[in-house]
C-alpha cells in the first residue's frame, strides 16, 4: 500500500497544472529488480502505435525490462491472422526479437478468441495469475465479471503470499476522462476484494489518456489507455486526480525493488510526463490505518 508521501514531489507538482517535462530516466535500474512496461488500447496498426513501440525499444536500452502488461483493446477492427502481424508483431518487433514477453488482458474491442494467441501469453484463459520475482499479477476480464471470476479472484488473492499484489484489467474503477470515466458498477463489484486482500496497485485502460489517481482505500490506480489511441484533452481533473497527460500517446515503465515500486509515464516523444514511488506497507501497518 502507500505510505505518507509515497509519491515523489515532482509527480505531485505536475498534477492538474500539466506535467513538468523531463528527459531523465527517473528509475533506479537495480540489477535484482523486476522491470516491466505497461501499455493499453494499442492495436490500431497506426503510426502512433509504431512510434510508441519504437520509443519503448529505445527506453529498454537504458531500462532493460523483459515483460509488458497489456491493458486490453490490444486489437481494433479486423482481427485476422495478418492483423496480429500489422497491429502487434511489427509495432513491437524490436522488443519481441529481444525476448520481451507480453501478458495481455482483454478489452471490449478484443475478440474473446484472442486469448489463444501465443504472443499474448494468456494460456487460453480469460483471467489468470502469474508470479515474477516478489510480485503476483492478477489479470481479469472486466468485459464480463461473472460470479465464477469473482470467486476465483477472491480465492487466488487469499492464497497469494508474494510481497506485491498487482491487478490489471481494461475498465477503470476510477477515471477522470470524459469519454468513459469511472466504472462505478465494476468498482462496487470488485473493489471490496481488492481492499480485503491488500492489493497494492491497479492498472487499467479503456480511457485513451494517462492518469494517476490519488490513492483510494490504500490502493494506487493508474489509467494507461493511450498506447495507440488518444483522446486529446479528454481529462476533466477532479479531487481524484493526482497527475494526468492527454496531449499525446504514452506508456509506462515500472520497477519493483524490494518494498518500493518506481513508475514513470513516457510520452510518444520520449518525454517523461509523470513519475514517482510507491512504498509497500506490511499487513500489520495496513490493518491499523
């Protein structure tokens, strides 16, 4: 969870006023840490998606991540075999050739059958969990959050013994974007489980902006739905808003090192538009808050 002052001052100062540009990497790049990227709403096959893919490859030269979280809407429009080449394999060719693994969740534009596509590493499942170092990831299908999936999540979260619990899925529980915004019905169904089991961080897409939400019930929420699609100027800041960027496409870089999670949002130009640190609190500390 988040301790007081868990976000870096530079990230807080960028909120509401628009981000303060920085070309610095802003991540510690420790040898034993877990490093990954986050993208959402990517699969249009347009120049913007290719530009983001190139920028991700450039970032990897300094920040050698070996996995990418995909937040859904990984494919738009036609989704035939050739489209997986033009809308996924080619935009991220440099990363795929380097052995980077992509772990996808399903969005409302994705065909359900895409969970069988090898490059998305979903194992044919709508929802699943996996472990990397001291982090357990929970991937949900929020297109249909049925009772079976909620029961699975409750049990899987309850069994998890890793230091960090990170969930990602397509529809945001909290968002200040005008096009979609917060999915309140999903929040009612899902948030109690996240709080109950001490989930630390949640990533979602769907809204085509980047936004960091102020911690809600001890959980850090990010919207990162501008990896390929963009709704310029769609953010309507509120009391929830910690930082946002809606002027260009963006992706995230994340590093988990011990009890700290470092994050950086990077625009298609390579400019850093938000960054900060989340410090994990132990269960005893959380229980007293």
